């Protein structure tokens, strides 16, 4: 080796996530690339100007990659009326009133992040908001962004009353007399959301950078932004990414999933092709199209093969919503695949999963095998017949691991309405692995925590880190081992992001996207995985995060 390294991390262990999942104790970095991986011999590359990081027994990993996240939206919520991290309705009202009092100039009171489990049936009312903010419209999307809590002034602004029909892709919750109650589901959210003023470009850029700092603090060095485009109350993040590039502030690698407008058809594909060419630059590539095929199970809009049950355990007449007609979906995905796009499906119910896989199958039949790497996110309920199709079709399973646990939203708003047999088909991580599927992982932040170790903890233990004592494991036969879960969050997501040639493992020649932990989680008990913290994060060998105690 002819010259010294810029950076050497030594005193391992180093979990490389290479095909053998080999271990090393030292890594050298030169010109942003990994120059050597090994043991004592790597120290020979230390020169007078080499920065040396003593791992002191702490684990070194490749950078995490979040395969499904909404950074700008998360960053905006952090700066508005932020309702995450509690499920107390009284605390929500306290925060909303405090925010309104502190921002008398705000035309709208908005933010969000509240949890469905905090309210009976997951449906809060306008009446509660009217009591604290009667004079201005209030618009607060819930944690999963498939519904919104609004006050009477917001309903009035949107012209929503008892005569307003439900949109085809959503539902206005109503009382016994047909009057809106203040909860909007799915496409109905847009009836009010479209009226909320967009944040300024400066506010959007600040939100993106705020989110980037949070993600780096959790060791995330790359991600796939799951909605690039205007959707409901979410502003298009593409201008912010380009502004960050122009100012040299985008330190992550980002793949943008261009939003598929479900109110339109194939005529939008040439526009998506043109937008891809317009947006691809530097560390940002808009090479994916996001198709939201269904909703969520908690509000009974996830598309199911069989109807939901009612509160009494009887069969209902509702099987959820397929936002794109399945026959048309097959045509669209085939054309997108032919145009070189990856398709990123939101597919939560078993019917939506099957419809998405059918679309991938149609594309494979028409176009042959192309390196488009389509992937299905969420996968809450998957029919056993569809499990092996992920491998045979080369469709990756994009897991939101944190959700596979007993908690009130699962136990009170989901399981009673799925029924016993269908309830056992949820988040089948183990079955997908055993069937040979490629596993990737994402957080869906701000829907849930962006911390990979919170999610990995659940994947390994099938129990939430903060679960009350005595909480049972959730379908423990579907657990993953720690190495597999880490591989999904690194190499698996790198594969989905078409970044596996330069990232995803600690291999000579790849970019030095690295994460230093505060421990080696392999050496501790599985129930302590969630306590793992990130001390330092590097992109191209440059430090983008350092904890105060690093």
C-alpha cells in the first residue's frame, strides 16, 4: 500500500455486512473510500496526518439506509404543533392551545403526529378543538398521515357539511345525523389539506436540514424519500433537495420516489420521465415512482381479500380501498418498468400486496427482467400464497419493523377487526426471509421513530422496547436474528436504492459511509438492543454526526 490513510478506525469489532458477514477490527479510509479492512496490518496506513478513531470495543457498521421515510414532512412537524411522543388526549389539547397562544399570527394551526389509539375508535372530534381554538382553522394529521383531525372552522373553510359526499378514495367521519365530526380519512384529508398555506421555501429547506441532522444522529447515511411531489398537505420536497445541493448542505444520499397521482392515468408517465431527468443531480436521484395502493388497517382502508369484521365480530361489507384499479395498475407498472423506473408500492393489506405483486409479474412478463428492483412497503397482512412470489418476481420486502408488536393501536384498533386467522398473517418477516425474499427496512418517519435500533429491537424480539411488563411477544415465529435485521437496514436498503455498488457494506473500494455505536449489540442480550446509541456517523469518510460523549 503506497500511501497513508486519511482516517483509520481501529480496536473493533467491525461488522462488515459483506456476503460472509465477516468481522474485522480495523478499517482505513482514503479519499472518501474504504482503502483497507482487516486487523493489525491496517495500522500500517497510519501516518502523521491520519485521524485515528479508537473504537475501544464499540461496533463499527456500514451506514444505515432508510428505505421509506418522509424527512421534510418530519422536519416541518418538529417545528410546528408537535403531538408525537404521547398518547394522552389532554396533553394533545394542552399542546395545541399553547401553540395557538404562542402563534397569534398563524392563519392556520397545524402540525400533527397524534396517535389513533388515544381516542375511541381512533376518531377525535372537532368539538374538542373548538373549545380551545374557536377562531382559526385547525388541521392536524395523525401519526400515520392517513387521517386528519380538524375543527369546525376548518370544516367551514372547506365547505364540508352533511351534504358533502365522501371522496372515492376517502371518508368523512359523521355522527348519526350525517354531520361531520372532525375526523377525515384518506382522500378526505385533501378536502381541507389543500387549503393550508404551504410553508415558505426557506422553512422547507430548514425542515429538511433539521430532519437530515436527526437521521444522521441515528446513523442513517442514505434514504429513499417515499413521496416526492405534492400529496394532500405534504409539500414537494424536491426544491429543498436542490436548494441543499446548491448550498453544499445535502450530506446524505437520497433516492426520491416521484408521487403517482391516482386521479390520473398513464398520461403522467412522460411527465415523470421528464421530471426524473430534471431532478437527477449529485446525491439526489429521482429514479423511483411511489404508488399508494391502499390505506391502513386501523381505519379499515387497507385493501383486504376478505371483509373486515365489525365490532361484534361479524363480517362487514367493507374490504378496504384499492386506490388504483388492479387492471390499470398492471398496465401502469409495466410501462413504468419499461421506462426504467423502480416502483415503490404502499401495500399494507393482503389484497393490495397481491395486486402489487400481480403488477410486477405483468411487468416481468412484458419487459423481461430489468434491474428495476421494485419493492413493497409495509406488508402488514400478506396471504401465505404470496410469500414465495417476492423471491420469484425479484420484488423486495420493505419492512417497517417497529410496527410488529402488541400495542394499543394493534390490540384495540386492528386485531378485533381482522379476526383470529388473518391476525396471524401480520408482518411475516421470518416467512419472507425463509422464502428467499430480499429484505430492506425503513422507518416511515414521522409515522414512527427514525431510530433503526428501535425497529431492529422489535424485529428480533417481536415486542416493543417500552412495552409494559407482561406484554406477550407478537407472533414470535416471525422474528429475525440480529444479523439479518442489520443487513436489511444496510445492504438490503442499499440494494433497493441501487446504491449497493458503493454502499451497504464495509468493503474495500466502497464509500466510507460508517457508523460507530456505543456498544456491540451482538455481545449483549436481545432485550437491550433498543438501548444502542450512535456515537459517530461518517459519509464519504467525513464526520456528519458526533454525539456529545463520543
